[in-house]
């Protein structure tokens, strides 16, 4: 799948409220199971297509670890900006 298709798939799932977890473990305590969605944050993705930069409004999920009660952001392996537009 191309990067553009990856971004579109991610955005469709975000808009549909279907969270995707990309990471393998809690970034705070290292557990790799037992999370629930804590929040959604708006993010934009930038794609190069035909010599233009396409900006796609999307979002990423924040998760709460049920073991350590910490929250962390799960960044997808996509070219997302670190701040929202
Ligand atoms: Zn944890």
C-alpha cells in the first residue's frame, strides 16, 4: 500500500471513530496490552503528489494504560505534523 493510501485509511478510521494502535507497548511502563482510548487529537498529514504538497486533516489517538494509569500518544508511522492546524 502506498503512503497516500495509508494516510487515507488512517483518516477514514479516525473519522469513523475506529481507533488504531500502532505502537507495541506503553511508552511509560512498557506493557504491551491493556489500553483504552483516552483522547483524539487533530493532526495533519503532508503528502507529496504531482509536485504539490497535499495537506490531509486527520487525527491521532491518545491511550490510557490500565496498568500504570499513564496517557501516551501513539504516533502512526506516517508523516504527521507535531502540532494541529
Ligand atoms: Zn503503562
